[in-house]
């Protein structure tokens, strides 16, 4: 079974597709017809790979976490996406999409952001490549991610608050889609995760697949084989996870683990664990698992991490879940916090709260001492210092 690429209509099994307003059809069709031709061209790849190496700082290290390994009596490696320029994996996709937009003749870029990392990455790419940048961000996220808001503004982006609904990531996506409908000719929407109408889930996964490509090469160099026993990543919409899983999903011996945001608990009414709580529905242009009421109203998600505070999941991940190709864990806020402090104290690395959900799997699952366990450390914790400080004070 082909897990990693959708069919010609953008479906991963029963999930995916393009459910869009008529006004957006020309934009999405233009992308569908051209994205593979452009991004697979030698000219595009030469420029993109050069920027990844000399601007972003790739390849990111695959770090053997000796102290964490000793504690859990297994072999833990961390893929250090936190060491990328801008502090997370988001720059891989943002740079790729802004380069693509330029080749499509677009002059204006819009993006949505939750934790702010995608907004910062998109603003960075626009500053570098000379395009106008507008970032939509939930009003609540603007308050809890103030440092990233300041960065975006310093980079020349306009940050527009989303004031409807829960005032978080879902609402920022809604506002960005409205903007795109109103400005279809000049504007490209840089979606930050493996969500949205086809071809976005595939496009974002391809740009993020550099993560698993490097993991394979680095493992070969370090231990003499390309495949780990386990690969772990956090999943909201799921871009870092899609990139981390991409080159392993067809490798049957590699066990895949996804960590979702359990919030205050799956049964608490304040959670973002979509595979535990979601049913088949359409959200932001694709068919996937969605947290919704019986009559199809989206249920407001909750997570301590702004980047996982989303009521759906990308169709790629919904397919992995349905086919039981990946094992999904729900990690609650408290577990994520404790894992963040544990990594900081044991390894001297302060992770993003999103990444901490992936780290918390070490407490949930028993690994053998010879297992090679690779965890994607998707971002650094600078943006979450206020949350961490509140925890220290309490």
C-alpha cells in the first residue's frame, strides 16, 4: 500500500480531496497542475537545497541523547529540528512554498499560525525573497506567543488577529481562507501543515520529507543501518510528523508513533486528541477526522501547546491511523510539561511544548534496551518560556 502519496484526486484512502468554494477553484487547480512540475525541476531544487544548507542550516543533527537513553533503558536519538533557523521545522515548508509562489507569479503571501513558528518562518522567507506577508493568528495565540508576534512584525509581516470562535489556530485558518477568496490572483496561501485542500497535504509533506531523508542517512552513518525500530513525532495538523514518517511509512519493520495533544484529558471536554475523539468530516478543504458534534459543528479543541490546538488532523495521518500503520498516543498537558522539564534537566535542551508531547511517549511505552528510538524534536522552547515560568513559580 502507498501510504505517503495521495492518488490523483488527493486522497489517502478515504481521506483528503479538495472541498473548496468556487472562487478558490482557479488557485487550487493552478497549484494542482503545476506544483510537482515546479518543485521537481532541477532549477527549483538547486535553489531550494542551497537555501536549506546555507540559510536554514541543514542537515540538522541526529543527536544520541545519552542521559535520556540511560533513564529509559533504550537508545534514544533526537532529530534536532529546533536548531533550524527560526527555531523549528516550519522553515522547510515555508521557504519551499514561497519559492513556488514566486515561480507562479504571486506577489503577496498569506499564512496562518498557532504557535507562531510557521508565521515566523513564512515572514522570514518573504523577507528573504521580497514578497508581501500577512499572517493570521488567533487572538488568544497572539497573547500566549508574544515573542513570535514581535519577530513577525520585525520581519515586516502584518499580523492580523482572528477574533471569532475560540480565537486560536482553527479560526486563523478560516480568516486566511477568506482572504484568499478575496485576493485570488495575486496571493498564495502558505498552509503550514499537512491540512487543507489537495495538493497542500502532499506539498507540505514533500517539503518536510527532508527530515526523514536526513534521519536515514544519519542513522546509516552512526549505526550502520537506515531504519530505526521506532520513529516518534507530535501531531496537530501534522507537518513535522509527516516529514519524520515520510521515508519510513513503506518500511514495515519501522514502528510509527504519533503523539496527540490530550489537553486536560480525552474525556475532559478540553482536548485536541482527534484520532480518539474525531469522526469523518470536512474541515478547511479536506475530508479527514474532525472533532465535531453530531450535527457537524466543530468542537473547540484545547492544548497547552498552541501548535497542537487544532480540531482536525491531516488526511495523511488519518489514513495511517485508520490502517493501523501508526500507533497514536494522547498526551495530556501535565505529561507534556513534565517531559519538557525532564529533557531540559537531563540533556540541557529546552524543547517546544509541541515536541514535549512526542518526548512523553517514553513514559507511555516500554522499549527494549537495544531499540533505536528516533524522536523528532520539532522546535525549541523559547516561545514557551512564559508557560514554563508559570509552572516553575507554581
